[in-house]
């Protein structure tokens, strides 16, 4: 009985990023390639965590803000004509 493989589509941009990663890794000497790949993976993971934390902090900060004060002309963005 043949088994079906379930294929999950990767998010948009995954192929481009992975190709760039491996292309850059090809410029590293073979002896160091494994260590460099692990270190780069750790740096990428940490950067993503940092960005997520910043986004969460920004969202929490914006929830606590009060609405912006209206401008002198009552909040209208159109100019009033003066004679």
C-alpha cells in the first residue's frame, strides 16, 4: 500500500532566503562551514526574537496611548478659505 506524503507549502520568500543563505555559505571554507552555519542560524533566531519583542512592546505602548489632540481648526484636514 503506497503512503502519501503530506506536503506543506513554505511561506512566501522562503526559497529566496534559503538560496541566499547557502550562496553566502559557499564562500566559507569547508572546514569552517558547519560552525559558521550554526552561528548564523543562532544570530538569525536571536534577531527574530528581538524583533518580535519590539513589535509586542510597540503594540502594548500604542494601546496605552490617548487619542491625539485635534488641531486648531477642529480636526478638519481641509484648508479654510480666508477672504
